[in-house]
């Protein structure tokens, strides 16, 4: 153990092959990343799997769109819009025959009506840049 502590003091690192040094550095970096991931997994996955949301955000930015459907495996079909800009979703629903009734800013939901059917669709703010609109079939 003392040998490894004193090893760099006597110029020992210069004698190690570069491949071995790279392997050691990579091992240290991966170990630190693993410990960070284990410690922060509850924060990273608090909204479920963040990968579909990240994909939708990147598609929205790259394609310069105002609304993007998030691909999920469950019965919800969330849409992602820029924070506070719910008009693209309202316009999409109106094209499908729904009439926009109201927006409740205290309950965070949108109300639509189609014939005798009324539906309230909740939304929530996700980061400071995006809003997620949760639509269930």
C-alpha cells in the first residue's frame, strides 16, 4: 500500500504504459459516475423514465416545433409544450372537433367539450422550460 502512495513521488507514473494509465483513469471515472448514479437515482427517476421526455425535448428543439407527443408504454399520451404556451395543444384539440371551454390556472387543467362529452386534461410544469399535458384514453 505504501508503494502505491509513494509511487508517483519517485517518477513512477512515467514508467507505466499509457494504456494502463488510461485504464486506471477510466476505472476511477466510471466508479465515481456509478456512485453518483446510485446516490441520485431517486431524483433522476422521480417522474418515471426520463428518456422519453428527453427525446421529445430534443426533437422539439431540433425540429423547431411548438408541441411534441411523448412516446410512452402506458395508457397516458402526454404532450410536451414550451412552458405556459398551451395554445398549440388547444389548436390540435380544436382540429379534432373539441371546443375549448376554459383553463383553470389553480387546478392546472384544461376543459374541452365535444357534444355532450366534457373532459378535463391536467397539465404540470416540467423544468422551467416545458409543460407536460397528460391525456389519457
